[in-house]
């Protein structure tokens, strides 16, 4: 925990462009104690951490939270897909939307002859699709588009839209949903 706190304090101090001296004045914690804590050598009390968080005007949890990794490897083989059309359409949520991101990334496999109709997404949502294998007929906004391997399409997805495997064999695609 000391190393997590150390890294968080240093990161937050640098993000707020604060020197050790400035943070010492704002928090009432000595510069030598701050340096010791940032190296992970110190064992700060809860009251010391409260002083630091108040001095930086960040929530206490910001000092103790485990940071997210700067990278993430996702294996579709380890994801349970959402199934449509009796299992002929497999939708893998690769990077779901969250509170800090306004987009989601999906990987889809459509068996030969499959069809899926999607409900409208949130108002203003745009879909970006790239086809990697096969051919897909997309019906959106009252129009039909046939998109093949190596092609991409962007369309407004806040109305009912559908996907149909229009080729021989399976089709695979990546889909990005952007929510304004």
C-alpha cells in the first residue's frame, strides 16, 4: 500500500504542477516527510494522508486507489459473447463504455445467413464499422449499404438498424460506438 500511495501522491503532485515545497505549504506536511512518502520509505498515518489530500484538493481515495494499468490485453477467447439470431451472431464487448470513456469497442462474428436488428442507441450515437472478412449488408437510416472486406462505414445509430451477412461463409467486423 505504501508504494501505491507513493506513486499516487507523486503523480497527483506532478499533474497539479506542485513542487515539494508548495505541497508542504499547502498540506502542512514537511518536505522531508513528503519526500520519504513519495519514495515509499515512509509509513504515513491516515491523518497525514488526509492533510496531503486536502492540500492537493483531491479526494482521499485518490491517494489510495490502485492505478489502472496503462495497457490492457483483451482476448476474445476469454470473453463470453452476447448472442443474437440463435447464436449465429456473436458480439464480443472488447472495451465497454464506462464513465471516463464515451465509446465502446466490439468484435462481431456473423455466421453465414445471420441477421441481427439493433435497437436505437442513445441520441447522437455514431457507429464506426470495419469489415475484416466476408460481406455485411447494413440497413440504417432508411438506406441499405453492402460493405465488404477492407471497407468501413460510419452511420448514425440512434434509430433501428440491422446487420445481415450478405456473403458466403462467416463475416467478422470491428464496431466502435461513439456516444457524444
